[in-house]
C-alpha cells in the first residue's frame, strides 16, 4: 500500500504538469492559427522600416505606453505630418506595433496579432466624439494613421460619394481638422491608379 | 546488503526529485505563457465579453447618477488614468474606445471597424491626446454591426 501511495503522488503531479503544458500549447496553437488565418485572408502589404529611434529620445509617458502595449522592441520613425510623428515597433514575438503622437510623445498604439508587416492597407488611428444625447452616433474628430507602401493617397468619402484626399508620405497620412467634412461616411485607401484598397466606414 | 530503511530513503529521494522536476516544468510553462503575452492586462472594467447593441445594458456606464449612457457602452470609474486600452480579439462590428472626459462630459475615442479593415489587436490610447484633463473614465462603446469580443481596461 505504502509503495503504491508513494508512486501515486509523483504520477499525479507529473500528470498535472502535462495537462498544464498541453493547455499552454493549445493557447499557442489557437493564437498561431489566428495569425495564419489572418495571413491567408490578407493581401501582401508592406511598410518601410523607417529610421531607428532611440528610446531615450521618447518621453517617459511614451515609453510607458509602448511597453504597456507590448511594443518592447526597436522603434522606427516612419514619417511626420506637421507636429505628429508615426512609428513602427515590434513585440517580443516579432509581431508589429504602430504608434502615433506629437513630437516625442505617443498618443495611440496598436500592437497587432499578426505576423505580417501590414495585414491591411491602413492602420487607421482616426478619432471620434460621441455625446450621450445622440449616442452611439459618432462625429469624426481627426483622421490620421499609417499607410502601407502600396497606398498612394487616403481619402475621406462624403455622403454624396465625393472624396477629399491627401497624399501619403512616410507611410503616414493626416488631415487638418478643417479639411474633415461634417458629412464624412468613410475613410478610403487608394493606390496610384485610384483603385480603392480599403474602405472603412466611420 | 540493502536494508528496507535504505530502500525507503532511496524511494523518498526519488519521489522528491520527480516532484521538483514537475514543479520546475509547471513553473516554466506558466512563466513562458505570461512572458509571451507581456502586455499590461490589468485594470479591466469590461470582458472578455461581447460588446454589442444590447450588451452591456443601458445604464452600465453613468456620467453621474442622473445621466446613464445607452446599451453597448461600458466604462471604468473616475480616476487619473494614463491609458485606456482594449484587447480586441474578434468580431466585425464598429466600436470606439478612449475616455469619457470629465471636462466636457463627452466620449473622445479611437474608432475601430472590423468590417472596414481594422484588425484585432491590443490598442492603447494615452489620455493627454483625448482629454484636456487627467481625471476621466476609460470607456468603450459599440456603434454598429454585430458584435466585438474584447476586454477593455485602464492603467
């Protein structure tokens, strides 16, 4: 009896270890299959690597926000628009992060669940305002973001279908506040021939 | 000649050794899982759960006791939050996340739309770009489409 009892405990612990390991592997497999599904469904968009940025040049607030989002790898500046800068970073597993902000600060970060550089034509960072009195109606407040190399211009589509466009440079785009029409219905990515690569209703 | 007590001691050492190996294996697996998702998943006020036109129900987020927000909106309590975040894992609806600013009582946020090409990710919004002041609520709200499965929080 004692011999059986002494063997039963380590076997039980080993079994528990295997179960935990299998559960962890299952989690990794699900995440991996999600990434693969993303890869299979998306076109092959690319984005330039930009210029390396030293973490010491970023504000403490920016460093904290980047780290909290998972962007712990080398940071690259893709471009600037006015006083805004656009960045590309990486996570510990190599997946990309994109960020934007004023100067050395960071206002918004997106760390993707994708192994691709850009799973879509745009990583749009546009913002809206919602008032309780007419929620959930959104009022477009700012339009900016990161664009893939294949995107030549970004447009704001008005209710009548007309487009207000801005060229992409440094893989980034940004509209001045006064250029955003009140009847905006979508943000579109256009290639050099004017073909719509992505349309996001807002 | 090996005595019974020597055999028992040897078996005890063997058992403890296997137990230590198991503990080390389990600890390594748990550590690897934590490190692989090294994001600040703390301070959540919503989810993981579906965000939709009916979930959460109306009044889940309150500006104050007299001003309930409609269904589909969730928020944290008031605080000096540095970051508002969402861990969006699936769904194709349109929603936004950001801050309910105390200064104007208005929700300022980033709009995401799965049907419009935005992809699941861990998104963070830093307060200074959304609200004039630091004392706000972190907030997430459904706009249209079916649903999005996500967790939302603040740091």
